[in-house]
C-alpha cells in the first residue's frame, strides 16, 4: 500500500497517507542539543555491545520513577530500536516447537519474528466486542505445555487499546498458574494515553512475575525519536546476558550519538510529553467522530497510542463508485487509495479483519480532509 501510494504521488495524484506510525513533530531541542554535544566531545566510538552505562542507569531510573520497578544496569539491554530488543529476546530463548501467544490485532512484526527464531505463533483473537483486548479465558485457552512467551502490547499498535489495572490483573492471574510462560511486554506507547486512563505494565501489576518478565520500551514515540533507533528493556540478568551475546555478533552497539541523546530524553525535562498527549487526544476525537459518521464504519475510541482501528463490516459486499468489489478490508483499502486518494493499512496485516488502521499522527487539516474523503467514498458504495 505504501509503495502504491508513493507511486501515485510521484505520478502527480493527490494522496493523503495515514499509514505512518511515527509522530509528525520534531525531536525536542534539548535532545538534539545533547546529540550535538556528544559529537563535539568525541563520543563517536564503539560502546559496549548493548549500551553505555549512563543510558542503562537512566533506564533503571525511569523504571523506578514511573513504574515502581527496581532494576540494576546489568539487567538492562539497549538495542537499535525496540524491534531489535524483541528479536534478540526471541532468538535467545526459542527452540523449534516453542509457542508464543500473540493477541490479535497485533503489530505486524511479532509473528514473523517468532517464525524467524524457530517458534510457532499462536494467535489469540481479541474482537471489537472486548475492545480489542484479550480476556483471561482466551489467554488460558491459548496456553499449552509448549508455550514459552506471551507478547503483550498496551496501548496497542494497531488498535490503541489499553488495559486497565484490573484487566491486566486478570491476565497475570492466569500467568501465575502457568510458571513456564514468560511475558514480553511492548510498552512503547506508555506515555501516549488519554482521558483518565492510567498506564500499567505486567511486572508492576503482579510482582511475582518480575523474574520472568522482559519489560520493553524505547524513546521513539514519546520523544519523537523514531529515526534515532533506540529501544531498551529490563529483565532477568541471565536473559539480558544471552541477548547481549546475540547483539554482539549481529549489529554490536547502537549508535553512540543516539545513546547520548536518549540519556537526555529520559533524564531531561518531560513537560512536552503532556503537550503532545493533548494534541494527540484532540486528533483522536476528531478522527473517531468523523469515521463514525461514515456509512458502514464503526470506530471505537482507543485509550492510547495514535491509531484507530475501525471496522468496515458494513461496507463488505458492496461496490465502490469506481466499480471495485469490496470483498474484504484489503480490497476496501485498495479502492480507497485508488479512488479517493487516502492510504490506510488494511486489517489483515494485523491479524483481524474486516478493519483498517489509521495513524492520526499528522495535521488536523490532513485528517479532516482524509476523513471527509472516506465519508464520501463510503456514501458512494452501493
């Protein structure tokens, strides 16, 4: 879809892309200044394979300050983005036949990373009826003697769904009954939560899971640092050591300049996070309202992140104004791009249909224009 949208733009078509999963504003100035200072100070050499001690300590301080979790630097891994952290952990732990429970809708990379590491993805589908959240009963049913990990993402990409303390406690109660199952949390959208929602993470909710939880986060979303490529995690020291071995023989250390920028991000002023949250919440409300006014679309209000994941069940089986048969969410997204010039990501990529994902990390004007086009497209279906 992104390739097709780019080709259409290059050919002169008016295309609005709502597929990018990154904030549309710049990295804060204090973080950029820290990177420049690091360059000037000559901090441009190799570092330890999984990160400088200063950044590991900043991560420990962050987990203590914001999540009530106690870690030492030897329990911390710094990677080239959160994706490398997740991949290293799976590579370090999975054997052929091991299963990994992945709630759907899921971030597109989870199943493929499990497969690359020799494991078997076990998809547990969370529906619109449960707010795209996995229930305790579904988790219980998905666990087998072969289960090695549960991958848990809240707030979620692609749905924006966030688990409350009580909802998460119901899942951790299940995990307590299965001591062979480890928990890999993807908390990348921790700071992008709205209304009165309060973020929590599994090891915080259930301290008994501390020794089998890898708590993953990063600076990409909250600090608008997607291109800097710094992710981090904390967990049991023997797991971190195994992940370090893998990283030392693959990429070695993350960019030294990005690491020093991340130190400033975690240790420096945090006030702009609240400003950004307010901006995203306004955009969320704009998009949800306009999509729910479109014929055949139902869009729940997410608790966090910067995505919505509307259902197009009311559009399936119809024909577009240009004559395309709307058989599923992929054909819907293709027709929407070709006929209305709006690029979205169809739900099959995230493991749950018929839906599509919109990122509202763009301007109010573009969002209004795109949602108006979606409304007109849906009104023209017959």
